[in-house]
C-alpha cells in the first residue's frame, strides 16, 4: 500500500505552491495516503488561506503521523514573506527542498517524489551549477542512466509518450552529443516505461535527427552512423523498436496509435508535438532513477504568480502518475 507521496514546492516566487495546493484540494484522498510538502510552512499556510482552500496542513512529526497533508522545511530559517520573482533566496531554497525530497526517497521514507517547477536562470544567478532537475536528481542518485519521458493526452484520450535522447543543450551541440549508447538507453527506458504503465504493448518508434531522416545520407549521416545502429542493437535484444523515421511524419503515426512511445533526438523535436496536444495535462517522468519522480510540464510562470489564476491540471496529473506508479510497484 502506498504510504507517502513527497512534493517539493519549487520556486515559491513562481506558481509551484499554488498549483500544488489546488491540485491536492481537487483530489479525493484516503486509504492511508499521506503527502509530505517540502517547503516553507508560513508561506504555504498563508497561500492556503488566501486561496480559500483551507487544506488541513500539519507540521511533519515522522512517518507515523496521523493525517493527510504535512509540511516540512529542512531549512533552519524561514523565507521572507515578500520575495520578488527570481529571488536568490527562493532559488536556493528550491534546491534544498528538492534535495531533501530525493534523499528521503533514497532512504525509502517516501514512495514517490513530485517536484514543482524551479527556475534554471534564477538558480544559475546564485552561482550554483545547475542544468535541470532531472540532471540534479540523477547526480544525487549516483546514476547517469536516466532520461526524460513526457506524457500527455488530448481531449479524446489520445496519448503521446516521448523520451528524449538529449535534453537541455543548445541545438548546435545536439549532433556532436548524440551517441549510440545514449540512443540505446532512451529506447530501452521507453520500452520499460510502457511495461511500468501496464500498457498492452510496448512498441517504440525512433525519430531521425535530420529532415527526412537524412535522405539516405544526403542531409546528414547520423541516422546511418548512430541512430540506425542503436535501433538495430536494441531490437536484437528483443525490444519492439522501429526507425529511424522522419520526425515530421512519425508523430502523426504515434498519435493515431501505431506506437506506444517515441524517442526524440532533442528537446524541441519531442516536446513541440507533446505540448501541442497536452499542454495543460503534460507530465514529466524521470526514467531510470531508483525512485519515482514526476513533475508538471511547465515552468515557474513568474508572470502570473501570486494572482491565483494558475492552472493546476499538469500538477494534478503529475501527482496521479506518481501515485499510479507507486501502487504498481507495491
């Protein structure tokens, strides 16, 4: 039985705390499920009251605590109440909360971790090295064999599930950072994710890097030297994988149900189609970690933070997926 779902509150000058509270308020609860919100209790309590949600938030007193919603701050000092967007204090706190949640998962104190958005630019301005939450969590967990899967569905229940080979790097660096092992890993994790989701099949389609998948080498040879060999190697190990295909046509085939998952070579190749059909409900799932981690597929949205209008749909789906995976894993 699932006991604890952890939620790190992210950058409090963004919409993270708001969508967390709204998502939790909209869900049914029971069966002993408890949530540990990792963040600043005073700020969260004030927001809970201002939004009129009145969730029964309690201080965390250990794994045997009675109740549903608990708040814990690993920092010794509370944050100031009137932080400006992108505040260094908020950026540093968001990383401390993320670290605390991950370490609790590694100690098996939490069954899953849902992470609210942080802001990369704000964190970098503090002088701390940071690429993204996925990379940060991978380093904490001591593994490099991870990948991002983004999942979303349209209003007719048609899904896209996209795994990225490369993530947050400039487009000009993608080709030189593509390797056969990276493509193989993304394919293998995509197929395993389909099994973890209890899908009937695990057919994986792989994008080419270049337009028209390279036109037989006329528009680039990465499909011949990297992507194709990776597909062949993983197929030889029993994975139902096909490609490389021209990405502009492939997503249509995936969307209509010919494949359960698609592997994209770079960030925007995979996420532009995903956000087109599931912008409000998209979820990021980090594959390959030794614990479950999901997050909403949006950023801090400083422009609407504090106005009470943030849409919690993506956070709600992230919580639901974390709970589903935790239940499946027992």
